[in-house]
C-alpha cells in the first residue's frame, strides 16, 4: 500500500478552505496549542443543529489522551 500524495494535497486544500470559512477556529486551536493541555483539563464539544437540537459532550483529559494528541500534534497546523 503506497502513500497517496493526491489525498494529502486534497486535505491541505480542504484545510485552507476551512480556515477561510472559519478564521477564528484556527486561532482558537493555535491558542490552545500554545497554552498546552494538561491532565485534568476539561474539553467540551457542543453541537446545535438547525432544528434547535443541542448535543454536548465533555471529557476530562487523561495522560493517555495527551500521549495520543502528542502523536498527532505534528499533523495539526
């Protein structure tokens, strides 16, 4: 199984479009990355659908979560 450079390029192009559409979100990610996460930090994701339905999930970061994020950290810029 080989490396598909075209998928990487499509992903990069999609990320650039996302940054144009949502300029404050990458700034948010950069702030969190610069401040860092530590064990015990709470991360909440809240989704509100057009019909008004709201779903929310909160996690408390564990050491194993930090290790996973560090593995992928270089991929998120």
